[in-house]
């Protein structure tokens, strides 16, 4: 009888099962060490070739996750597998070079969560106060990459991020999606001790039904930001705050109630920005901006450039150019990489069209995690 059959037999003892798990753990550890040696060899090859710009390759990472997802079987949730490999890749990448990531702070915000989701726990991540600061840190090479919010599924686009993408030489390297999950946190140990609720007005509105049902008589203190609400709740006896779960550990709050949001389909989208352009992964997205002269039918003409090539546009947004009244910029997300022949042909025709000014904001892997 094979060892596997023995381990699965009804007579297998608890001690035998634990010994089997220990053997598996030893094998996993040996394989991780072998993977580490291979990663170090890759780093040495890059160093000898003088290629010091390609230590982080989002297209390679995306292909790893997609390949594992395609072959995945068994009871381990696919989301757990992605998280495990996110940390393996993060630690391996750190062996080649210490990655530095800046994000729109403060700590324990959704943007902080997005940075960890994308880059894992090994890089050095640090917060800054504004979206401008995120761009500046990467532009000045004090950070390798930046993470900034771009969109909420119910509130729409973050216009300041769009404006900075227009003016900045930086490019989009990736996108991160996070469900909006609000949690009630407090220094107090129970709901009955809460007398004041601190929160940003939009966040409070997104939890209104839960608050009406469970905290109908508490005083509401609106704060200009979730960060300010967290600070207020830390200083005020009997106060609670609506924030992400990460804040519970960061600021030593009790988690009084998880998932108090009224809608389960609310989602935030974030962008990873960097100085170069990622290579093709095979399942990519391209973001671009364009403007054109104001005349009847011109937008239809421009969109026809993509329609004739069966290129799917996943988003189109307009935004005042801020240069003159009634002058607009258009932002488009489309499926495909700028080096894909149909996309390359469409972009070439777009830039050659009289009266059109266009800028490619980035080609990057479509979300995996």
C-alpha cells in the first residue's frame, strides 16, 4: 500500500497525519529554497547584462498567476493561492532589489491595502499626503512605484489622478481592485459603550442603514477624511470610527462590527504608476488620453478608428482640459497592449488624424488578483 493510501485510510492516527503534513512542509520549504536560488541566478544575469530596470516585471507576474489559476484544482480557495504566491513573489523580488513603493496615505487606508495587495509585504512602502506627492516621489526616483486611487464604482473617477496623468511623464504599470468594506472600530470593547461615531461623510452615507439599525442614538461627528476620523476616535472616550480592518491592527482598535456597508458591490480601483512601460502579458489593457477640435461628428470619427478593428473600449470618460472653457479631454481604456498589431494600428491612425492630440498613459496587465 502506498504512503498516500495509508494516510487516507480510516485507521490513520492524528499523529500520523501530522507527521505527513510535516513531511509536506519540509518539501515545500526545500522547493522554496530552490526557487530562491533560481531567482538569485536571474538577478545575477541581469546585473552582468547591465539590465537594472527590469527587476519588477508585472507582465511576468501576471502570467504566473494566470498559469497557476488555470491548473488549480482542489479545495484550497483560488484567492488564497493568489495571496500565497503574492508573498512568494514579493520576497523573491526583494532578493534582487529592495523595492520602494509610495502610496496615498495615511496608513491603514484603502490605498495602503491596495499597495500591499499588489506588492506584498516585503517592499518598503511609505505614505504621503497628496496624489501630487505620490507622483513627485516616483518622478524624482525616491520611489520605484506609486499607488494612487483612480475610481470608485459608485462615486466615479478621481479627477486629480487623471489630471496628473496628463501632465506627468509617468506611465500606468497596473491596476488594483478592492471591494469597499467598512468596519466599525473603537477603543471601547463593545457597541453599548459607543456614544459618538466619527467618519467621513461619504463613508457614513455608505453605512446609513446599518447605523440606523444598530446605533440609532449615537452622535455623528463628520470629519474631512477617514484619517481625521481615526485620529478623532483615538482621542475621544466612547468614540467609534468607520474604517478599513487594517486600521484595527495599526491603531489598536477593537473590531466591533465588520462589513457594515449597505452595498456589497461597491469597489475601488487603484493605479500603479512607474517610469517605464510594461511589456506585453497577453491579457492587457491600454489607457490613453486624447483631445480634438470641436466640430460635429469628430468623436464618432475617432471612436470609429477602434470599432473598425474590433477593439473593445472598456471605459470612456470626458474631463475639462482646464486650459480653456468648454475644451475637453477624453480618457479611454481599451483591451489589448499598445504593441498588439490591431491596437498599434489604431493608435497610429489616431495620432495621424488631423486635429487630434493623443497620449498613451500606459499598457499594463489586466487585473489578476
